[in-house]
């Protein structure tokens, strides 16, 4: 009898150990009892099942990252590019993630691939290069709507890299160079226009006040006089001599 009691105790301990399940803080357990869903999900912490009758699947609720490998896409303006992207998602409904889809990770990955090609195929190259944030938001919204019934929340989608053909890279470089030359010419023309405007204003002032021309001559003489290593001959306006004579005579 003592031997039988010992074996009974061992069996009971094994049964209890088999009935105990532990879910980490970021995990939830989905229980099926005799093939039927036994809601709600269990965890975190310790929970019990009926060994041999219940089957438990633990679902990770942490944010997961999946990198979409280079996808060859033909843009709306018929340019072939290769694009890589990163998708951040997490499970928000463990039961739907197990019951409504066979493999939520693989399905989310495939959905992200097809959506990426579809959205970029409807966009022009300039938009892809200049408006990445807008495209990221569009991708996130479309993928999230598709995965919501599976209990998967897509938080962020980011275009990681856009690879252009060699010929297109040269064309963009030439375009950028032409744009820089255009800006330089515009700035130069604006400077010429401003200088011409100032000269016209100065001519108007000189025309109204002839004495200002004589003052300009004197200023030029002062600037030339600083260089004593050369002899400079310059014409003196008759009007200036007349004015000086008049002042001396008075």
C-alpha cells in the first residue's frame, strides 16, 4: 500500500506540473479545449489547463520588425527602381491572430510586399524621392486595414532604400547641376539689375546736383593719392576750375 500511495502522489504531482502554464508579461495563451476555442486568452503569469484535453498556443505581443527585401517596381512614369522597406507590427488580438489566419507573420510579410509594389507603381519617381513620409503613411494605412481582421496592428512602414538605374542617376545629377546653374544665373541677373538700378539713381542725383560729380572727382583723387609709386595724369573739368576761380576771387 505505501508503494501504491507513493506512485499516486507522483502521478498527481506530474498531473499538476502538466497543468501549469506560465506566460511572460508580453505573452498571451490561446487555449483550445477538445478542439474548440476556450476564450478568453490567458496570462500573463501562471494559469492552469487540463492536460490531455487543452492545447495552448503562446502569442508574442511585442512589436516585431520585418524587412522587405529589394522589390523591383516600375513607377507611374515608367522608371524601374528597386526599393527596400521596413514594417513594424504587433499582435493586438491573440485569438484572431491564431484562429483567423494560419501564420500571421508570413501573411503580414506577404501583404506588405504586394502593397509596396502596388503603391509605388502608382507613384512617380519624383514623388517617391521627395515625399517618402506621405508614401510611408499611405503604406501603413493600407497594410493595417488588411491585417486588422487578423488581430495584427501595423504601426509604421518606412521606405529604407531606393535604388535607381545608373542612367537615371546620371540624368538626376545633370538635372541637379542644371538647376544649380539656373539659380546662379538668376542670382547674378538679380545682382546686375540691382547694380544698374543704383547706377541709374546715382546718375539722376548727379544730373540734379552737378557739384556731386566734382565731389566724386575729389574722392577719386584721394584714393589714387595713396599710391605714391606712380605718376598719374588726369583731366580736370573746366567747370571745376571755374568754380575754384570764382571762390578764390571772392
